[in-house]
C-alpha cells in the first residue's frame, strides 16, 4: 500500500453504495457504545456482500475485522486502522422439521423467537444473548447450561486460502466460550450456519422456559450498558466471586464501575471510555492474581489501536 490510504472508495462503493462510511465512529456498532473511528466501515446486507467484502479486503491486504452485534468486543478510543465489515446479512429460514439455516448477521434473540413460534426446542437458553448468530458461532456463546456446541450442525466458513466450505460441528472444535475459529490466527468469515433443533415442541412450554431464563437474568445481572461477563470463569470457580473477594465491587475508573451487583460486569455509567474499561480490567487481573494466584482470562475481545492484550 506504500503508506497510501487503501482505495476503499473505488473497490467497495460499487458493492455497498452508501453503506460504505469513511472515518466512521465504531461506538454506534457496539452494545457498550464505545470505540473510536475505523478508516472504513462497510455495512453488508447479504451473505454474498459479506463474502465479497471480506474477499476484497484479503486480496488487497487490508486489515479487516467483522463486527456482528459488537456485544463481545471492547474497541479502543483510537479506533481501528483498516476496514470493519458490519454484518447485517439477516436472512433466516426455520423449517418445522428442526433445521434452521440462517445468515450469520441474523440477530440471535430474533432466531430464538422464530424457533419458538415454529415449535422448535433447544435454543431457548440464548434468549438473553445480544449479538448475531455469527458472533455466537465463533464464541460458542452459552447460558443456562446450553451453548452453540449443542445446537450447531454446520457453519459455512470462508478463508483466504481455502475458499468457502461447510464446517461440520466436529471441525469447529468447541470448548467453553472457545472454538477452532476463535483460535485461528489467520482471517476467516462465518457466512451462515445451520442449527439442528427438536421439532414438535409445545410453544407455550418453550415460551415459559424462555421467560424463566429472562427473569433469572434480570434477578442476577445488573442493568445498564456493559459488555456482559468480562472474564471467563476459571476452572472450579467464578470470576465474579474472585473479583468481589478481592474487594473490588464498586471500583471506578472514569465513567466505568465494577458493578456492585455482580463483579464480573463492568458498567458504563455514562461518558465511560475504552481506556476506563482497560484500567479496570488490569486492576481486576492484577489484584486477583496477587490475592489468590488466579489469572483471569478475558471473555471479551480487545480490538483496535492502543489496547494491548490484557
Ligand atoms: C448484556 C450482555 C449479556 C451477555 N450475555 C452472554 C451470555 O449469557 N453468554 C454468552 O456466551 N455471551 C454473552 N454476552 C456476550 C455476547 O453477547 C456474545 O459473545 C455474542 O455471541 C457476541 O455476538 P456478536 O455478534 O455481538 O459478536 P461481536 O462482538 O460483533 O464479535 C465477536 C467476535 O466474533 C467475530 N465475528 C463476529 N461475526 C463474525 C462472522 N460472521 N465471521 C467471522 N467473525 C465474526 C468478531 O470479529 C469478533 O472477533 C453478553 C453480552 C452482553 C453485552
């Protein structure tokens, strides 16, 4: 690229039209409403656009990231030098037989609702999880004893070296909030996924189950802008318990506090910055390591300039 700005305009404008935005603040594409600008944002509306935009970026050697709902990423205040593809490829096809085929930009909670309406059981656990199907496939999202590993039949994945292929469940190598995709150091894009659920369930029973999960979330998790759970639970323990035992409930950096309700949730009380989140992440990791000898591993991802890995 010889120090010149990549030619996003020439290559992406024909693909996405006015959905190409230059120097675009990323805060509006994240749940925590945080994050500085990306050099370019391309909002894609179909699986074909998603694939094409990613392939263009790979061919041109542009730094590129896919954002689903932005529910699991902390984007730095300085933003991202490169292209961010915001995935609004939302087509969902729910069959009464139990197979659900959806584009990766489908809203996960929306997919849960459609499954319940079509009498399909097995995805109710995901009723409170913000973000897209693609983000959930990458992260092996889970709650209330369920997770994507228990639902995914296959994912349609494209990589620069290998083109687009169906990855069966085994190839995704799911583990706790982890997958072969998440561990990859080279680029990939999840274009779509197929879930296998149980057909002919009683929709009232499914609704009651989903309502129970929602009520449980309301009882145990603090309201307000957050990134969900900040750290993974270490084996045999809970990140929230350890942070609380380290005396950090209510600790504050700028506009962000460690929730007095649940210490694994860091709340943006207004005007919080990514730097404030990062300071509290460090504080929690350092204090818990000193007090209990436990290293807390981030559940969220850090993205963008100036956020060294924590
Ligand atoms: C209030 C709250 C509660 C939450 N509760 C839970 C919970 O109970 N359980 C749980 O597991 N998580 C939970 N989360 C975290 C989050 O909702 C999940 O991780 C979710 O699956 C993220 O999806 P997303 O589309 O927002 O992904 P993003 O945050 O947009 O992306 C996450 C990662 O996946 C990559 N990615 C996304 N889509 C694609 C794609 N199509 N192709 C390639 N890469 C892609 C991104 O580049 C990034 O690396 C919670 C978050 C919040 C804010």
